[in-house]
C-alpha cells in the first residue's frame, strides 16, 4: 500500500477526488490547513497576490495499492489546476507469524 499526500486548491477538490477514485484509490481523506501552516510555505503559488482573498489549499491523503499508485499520481497531475505532491510513502503490513511453517509441516 502507498500513502500519497497532496496539496491543492479547495476549488479543485471535487474533480481531483473523483479522478483519484476512478484511478484506483481505496481511501481518500480531505483536511483543511490552518492559515499559519500554508501562508509561508505556499506563497509562491499566488505570485505576490494579496492572500486575504485567495482560497486556502487543502491537503488530501490517498491510500492506494501499489499497482494503482502511478494511475493516481497521473490523475492528480492532469486534474488539478494548481497543486503539489507533498510526499509518497510505502508501507507493508507485517503479519504475525509466517504461514510457511504450515506448508513445511504438511
């Protein structure tokens, strides 16, 4: 499984969410960011415009299988008008005990 964190404009969230689910995402969580969290790090998105009227970015966390991860990233890049991929992490579920000892005993 992969976890992909993305930042994008709140106006793009509906279209990106649909595209990401169509590409094979199994879980999508949308969270809003506080003004202090995004105003400094994402000022270059607005090219010096007044940030008082600009919409705040939204963070979207996607959980996806390894085989669909490329499709989800592609869907995000083609659908979002302005955004960035914050991080992509992989994890594997550790199982308790190995089923190999059952196969060896049989």
